[in-house]
C-alpha cells in the first residue's frame, strides 16, 4: 500500500484494519508517525481483495471481552436476558456474553428483536 498524506493528522498514513470486539473488520487510516488510527471508517468496496489481504491489522479488539458462553468463540456481544424492548428495567437483569452467531440464533428462536 502506498503512503499518503493525512491532512487532519499532519503526517503520512497507511490503511489498516481495526477488528472490533464483535469481529467486524473496519478499515481506517493509521498515522505512520505515531500509529494512531485517524478519521472515520472507509468502505471495503474501495479496496481489492489483494489489498485487503495485505492490509496490516492495527488493532484486534476481539479479546477485550470474554468469549461466548455458549460456543467459546471470541468476539462476543453483551446479551440482555431481559430485552430492553420489553423491560424498562433491563439493566437490572443478568447479562451474558454471546458471539454474533449465538446472539442472532437466540433472537431468531425467541422472536425478540435485537
């Protein structure tokens, strides 16, 4: 990937991937001087498959939360057993960590919208 000038940060930058806690891969600009991710997310369709494969991972946040309590996968989301859409006191109820697949499965089976 070629180096480009990042006007809002004042130095050269490269494109890099930030993997969010739920496993989503977001493309951001990373300052080559300090390593900080700058600016907003960039659309994946702007890059070829080869460019995406060659892009460095700037940050992997998937292990900042516990693994899924059902399948053990990393990249979990907090699941509220009392859905906010149905309970005004949902934050007082227990929660657990589910990966995106298990979280979606629970909501699909119960019919409760996320």
